[in-house]
C-alpha cells in the first residue's frame, strides 16, 4: 500500500492507496513540534481499523513546511522502514514547468496539476483553498504556466479579528442576504460573497489569458463553501492532491 502525505501550512492531509483505490483519508493539523515517533504513533492510531499494521510499502510526500519534512522522512524510515519519495526538483511529473524559477513552485501546486490533467484533461485552471488560495493555469500541452496567490479565507478572518478590536471571530456560514443587520452576519457576508467574487473574477481573468476552453477545478479544505456560490468552479475534488501523489509515485517508483 502507498501512504500519501500532503503537508500544508495549516493542515496535513493523509491518504492510503491500495493500487489506485483510496482506502482511507484523514486530515490533521500541521504541527512543527511533533517528533518522528509522535507522527508514527498518530499514523498508527489513524490506521487502526483501516490499514493492516505492516501493509505500507511505499510513501510519497509533498511538503511546504521545511521543518516538518525532515521529521516525516525520519518517521518513514523508523516506523515503516521505507525511504519516502519527496516531491521536488528532479521528480518526473509529466508536466513542463514554465515558471521563471521552477524551484519556487509549491510542491502541492505541481501535485494538483498532475492529478488535474489526468482526471480532467487540459487546459485547466485549478483553485486550491488552503492557507493561501492559489490559482494554477495548465495549458493544453500540459505546461504549468503559472498562476495567482491570494491570502486564504482563514488568514483574512484572522487578520480582521486581530486588527479590529470589537469584531468577533465567526463561522464560515453563508448569510441569506448580502445586506445584513448584525455584525456576525455582516462579516460572514463579506467573507463568503466577497471571496466568491474574488475567485470568480480571478478565474475569468486567467481564462482570458489561457488559450482553449479550460475546465475549472476547485480543491482544498474550504472549497465547498465557495463552490456552492461560484459561477466559475465546475468541479470540486477535495482529494486532488492525494490523487496526484499516487500518480507521481507511479511515475517515479523505484
């Protein structure tokens, strides 16, 4: 079985594949203070009812938090006796990276692009709702052209709460109207409707510069909230990154 791990700034997504079948997936907080042994205990507890104890014989990881990467690589060797495949320079992806400096592209963005092209074809626009919200453009020839990065919804909400003394934290719930009559609903309207229009506006601009008729895929933890209101997101695929890790592992398997 393949253990796929995507480490984001806020959340780490974990999946286990038996061949091309996803047998379990979990989402946990990214914690730079955890040791290799602690991550091992966490994974064993998550696997308890789903994955046989010694079934993992391959590990593929993408990570945008450097302090966590070394810990997880050590965990892979100590707990599973597996040398992990880590997404980075030199890894076969099947994409042409046209970024000025390809090393600057986040590993998760490349993984998403690989899965997106495989699942939905190209050209393609991928919107990933994570700590940052990223927009990635892939040409009809499977070229990673670049994209856009904006602060994520959680960052925006946190900044508002920290900088405005009288404003409370709120849940990401859509109010019934844009014009609201209480502070909580007003913040929620700004977040949900404002962010939806931000996403739709950027997607339209990206599509205007991208030849062909690209599909638009949404992924990430908060995608369903915005996709329900968006006029541009055509497909929601919350498992896109895990699928990409499996595909890249297959291309690079020792």
